[in-house]
C-alpha cells in the first residue's frame, strides 16, 4: 500500500496473490486512483484564501462555512487593527499576536475551529473569538471574549479582563500565570490537564500549473482586459482600471496578480503559485490561492 503525494504518471508493479483471500474494497489486492489532496481540500472545505500571508485593510472577511489557511503567522497590523476574519475554520501555521485593536476570529453564525501552530496572544483590545481553538504553544489572554473551548498545549497567562462565555473552558498542559486576587469565576473555567487534543497543521503544498497548451485548448487567453467570464493564463497579471468583473479565472504561473484601482466587485478564482494576489476595491469574492499570500 502506497500513497503518492502528487498527481502524475508512475510505473508500478502489482504482484497478484490469493494469500489474503478475494480482493475487495476492504481488502488488499487493488489499486485505487483518487484526485490530489490539495484540490479535494480546496473544494471540500470551501477555502477562500490559501497562502503565506493574509494582510487585510478593509472591514471584514465574510465567509460562514468557509476556510482560511495562512501558512505563516498573523498579527494586529495584518488585520488593519480592527478587521475581523469571519469564517468558520482558520488554520495558521505560525504565531498569532493580536495586541491592540479589535480584530476578531471565527464565524458567530457557523463557528468551526481555529488552529494555531505556535503561540496565541489575545492581549489588549476587546475582540470575539468564535469556535473551538487549538494552540500548539502558549496562550496569553487579556481582553478577548472566548465563545468556544480552547485547548492549549503549553502554558496559560491571564490578564485582568477576559470573558469566557457560557460553557466555554480553557484546557492547558503547562503552568498558569495570573495577577494576585484574580477572579475565581474565570479561574474555575481554566482547567489543567496532562494532555489536550492536538492537531496536524496542513502541509499540502500548492500545485504547479499545467503546460500552456492545456490552457489554450480550454479557452484561456493572455489578454489583459478583465471582463465577465474571462479566463487568463499569463506569467503575471495586473489590472489598474475597471468597475465589475464576474466569474473570472486568473492564473499567473510565475508572478503576482494585482487588481487595483476603483473596482466595485470582482468574483472568481485567482491562482498565483509563485507569487501573491493584491486587490484594491470594494469587494472580492471567490478563491485565492497564492504562495506569498493575499493583500
């Protein structure tokens, strides 16, 4: 039994034997071909952004039921101080430091899970955190409102004014640090355990593009005009003027995608496996896959 990490053409040898009885889907003796895991994840988890950075200067990222994957870290400056990521599931591959402002994480309507592959700091600033939180590091908590359970594979540091709402609890494996004469109602919701549920951070790897001929045969063009329904395949892409463009596909196989100017709404798929995606306008809807992140 072997799983190939990437789609492709492979030569294999199959030694048939009846030593294990009749072959079936639940027994050895067959080869199964499935789609690449990256594609399945993007579709099944309704991914909005997949990349190293999410730097957002607007008001809110809205996506109940959607997923954001940030393979790097996240800090207050990345979210314009007060911008919230209102999506159900969030994967963050590094430390999260929200100290100042009011940027929140998670969807209040469809709370899911927040995975932090590092330390989590929610210090100065009243913010809402929705869904269960898994932290593979230390957790510093001061002003935030916690609406789900938090599982900390490390130490817990408390400031004066957090809120742990309803039945939410914080479970931690390390030490507890707090001010003297601390609120006993909050302490009762902070529970030390030998172990907490863990997680494996996603390491799917962004796939490369196909040969240019494949795109040409399917109606892609290198034309730089961004209009409804256009499919663009180029080394890099930039558009500096326009109002609306719906159901577009832009693939920049070797560089960045930049859509700036006075755009109102742009919808579609934006794929930059070797660059970043930058958008300046009122609203962008769809899927952003970019190695160097979404700005």
